C-alpha cells in the first residue's frame, strides 16, 4: 500500500504522500499485542489471581 501511495501525484495527494513512509513502518500486530497487554494488566490489577493481594491504587 505504501508503494502505491508514494506513486500518487504529490500535488493532488500531499498528505497521503507525506505519511506513506510511516505506513510502511507501521506494525498493526505489534500495536494490537501492546493493547491486549494493557487491558490484561488492568484486569489483573483490579482482579488479582486467588491468593494474591490487589495492587495498591496508583495516584
């Protein structure tokens, strides 16, 4: 997709051309896993496994 965006006319699509390199380097899978880790960390902090004390609140 990034290659196709880089081939667009820069006068007609300046923004798309500007972000084409970012799209090439973007990793959806990595960001998805980071989001899942964040959600699971929050759940674990609120509902720790049996036998573990809850985490102290963050202020």
